């Protein structure tokens, strides 16, 4: 399989490169070579590489910046995927769009199924929901793959690191750490997400939406507490409520996977197991990155 990945040098893209070795021919144009907001350039790259699958993990996803710049948010998160999806369809390739739990408002305490209608509460979520809709229409053979609270060894390029490393560096510095305890989600290892994406493609699953978070749920506070427990670190950690936040975020954006069992796919491992694995691997020192 030849897989062309836009946004392929970030946190998820780095793990995609690792899991692709010996299995998939992966082509990852840099943003400086191909910006997904440039349809002609996207078309030229898709045409010249003749991929079986095109994946779009490019994103403008700092939620505060998205709020200030809806035009850019839509350009990268909605129009970009539309351009890529149209080129994929013309090339006869499958298309994979990487999306987010932030397409939901979090008002449902039981979590969200793949077919629940999007109800985003901020510009980032609205732009990704628009992207999801656009790609489904532009390229019928599309997979929309949603993750939540990604953590991977490369750290998020768009957010400047990841939450795990932020917590570890604050604890090591002896900082007082206060983390929201009323936003519930399903942490997602980018290694596991990358592996699941390849599995979905290798099994030729039907088009549609897939939830690929790790199993289980937690608040950001509980996630932080578990990071310290597993890393064996003492931390001055306290819970707080999400009040007066600059940008609204979903209260409960747990992604339910209701499709894997019917497709004969294994259940994702727990977020605790994925976190334990993450911490057991030697990794570069990353800058800080925040939630969501
Ligand atoms: N991080 C999370 O917590 C989270 C949660 C749920 C869903 N997601 C989704 O998961 C996906 C991957 O996230 P990630 O954490 O791996 O992101 P990331 O580390 O920020 O990587 C994004 C990649 O996209 C590239 N990119 C940005 N704008 C682009 C553009 N206009 N044209 C082409 N490439 C562009 C970036 O290149 P540069 O480095 O050169 O800018 C980078 O390689 C995104 O679609 C995101 O919306 C993320």
C-alpha cells in the first residue's frame, strides 16, 4: 500500500512513520512543500505520487488561536481536507481524515457514538465538523478517524508539545499544578491511533466514521494524577473546575467505539496501558503542550 500523508511530520505522523516501516510505503510531504490550503499543489502531489490512500492529519488546532482566527481555522481544517479529498477521489484513492472529539459539545454524560450528530462549541470544533462533512461529500470512499487528547513521543507540532510532558516538567520543577477535573475524555496514544489507522486500511473497512481513542475515560486531573503515579513522581497537584475559560471546551467528549467488534477488530488497549508504554520508552525532551 502506498500512503500519502499530509500533516505527516507531527505527533501522529511520526508514529505513523514508525508503524509503517516494512509494511506501507509512506510519503510525507512537508508543509513547506505542500500546504493543504493550496488545491493546485495538493492535486499535483496526489497526481504525481499515485497513492492508494491519502491521509490528512494537517490541522490548525490551538483552540484559542482558532477562536481568534476562524478564517485560518476553516482554511486548514475544513477547506484543506476538502481539497485533499477531491484530489483523492480523482486519483481513485481512499481518503482518511483525522478528526477530533471536539466536534461534540460534551452535554451527553454517556459519551458519543460515531453516528451522533456533531454539536461543536468552539471554532476549532466547528471547522473540523465542517471538514468531516466536506470530505464525506467530496470523496465517498472516506474514513473519518476521531481521536481525543492525543499524546505521542514526537509531541504536537501545532500545540508545541504534549500534556504528559508538560505535567512531568512542571512536577520536576516543583511547580504547583492545577488541572481541570470536570472535563472528561478518552486519552489517545498516537502510536495506537497510527496502528489502528493502518489496521482499518489493511482490513479494507467500509467508509465512515471511526472512533480510535484508547479504552476508558478520565478527567484531565485524573490523567495528570496517573502520569505522576506511573512515573513515580511526587507532584503538588490539585483539581480545579473549568470556569472562566477563554474558550468553551466539551465537558464530556468520550468517544465510544461501537464499530470494532462488528468488524472483528480488537478493542483498543486502555489509556493506562498506553500511558505506561509511553513512559517506558526513552524519548526526547519536549516543550510543554496543553489539554485538548
Ligand atoms: N493533539 C490533540 O490533542 C488532538 C486531539 C484530537 C484530534 N487531533 C487531530 O489529530 C490530528 C493530528 O494531530 P497532531 O497532534 O499529530 O498534530 P501536529 O503534531 O500539530 O501535526 C500537524 C501536522 O500538520 C502540519 N500542518 C499544519 N498546517 C498545515 C497546512 N496548512 N498544510 C500542510 N500541513 C500542515 C504540521 O506541519 P508544521 O509542523 O510544519 O506546522 C504538522 O506536521 C489533527 O488533525 C488534529 O486535529 C489532535
